C-alpha cells in the first residue's frame, strides 16, 4: 500500500512539473515579437521604368500600380508608403521602418520628380482621433432632470 501511495505522489509531481513547464513555455512564446507590414513601395527596378518629363499619371498607375494615397489637389503627387511595425507583448507598438516614394506631377499631369524617403529622413507622425466632447458626459441623469425643472414653462404645456 505504501508503494502505491508513493508512486501516485511521484506521478502527481511529474504532472505538476510538466504543467508548470508548459505554462512557462506558453508564457515565453506569448511575449515573442510580432512584425506587421503595411503598404507597398515599388522596387528600384519598377521606379527606373518611370521617365521624368515623359510618363503621365495614367502610365505610372499602369506600370507600378495604384498609390497608397495621393495629393488632394489635381497637381498633387502619388505617395507609396510601406511601414513595418513591431508588436511586443503589452508594450506600445514600435515603428521599425517606414519607406515612402513620392512621385510628383506638373500641372499637365506629367512626372516632375521621383523621390524616396526613409524613417531616418523625418519624424514619425502620430495620428490622433480627436472627438468633440459634449457637456452632457459629466452630468448624471438626476442632475440633468433637476436642471431641466428650472426651464419648465407651464404656458407651453397648456397650449
């Protein structure tokens, strides 16, 4: 009987150790860095096919594809943006690399310039979503109800 009890205790210890080891491995792998790529930038070979002063907006879009974004005005350029972001556990995502190709056009739609920029050429611009706050957020239902009692006009109810 003592031998059976002893082997059960050993088996439970082994199961506990295996479970602890499994939890440790899962915890470590959960903190592995995840890289996400966004956008597309044409390769150097694709950009060499664009001839300044010859190609137009349509030929650029046909040869290397539609841009990620374009200028607001008709004379605005095409902007191809690619970003690599590192997500690591609970930390704030970090921009590892960003590449931008800007193709500008003159007023008649012909390519004026092709430029390539990297993260080292500028600063990371953080986008913010600004929402207009209302004055209702800080008031409770009871405060709103009592505040409306002073504006009550019996003449409007009787009509």
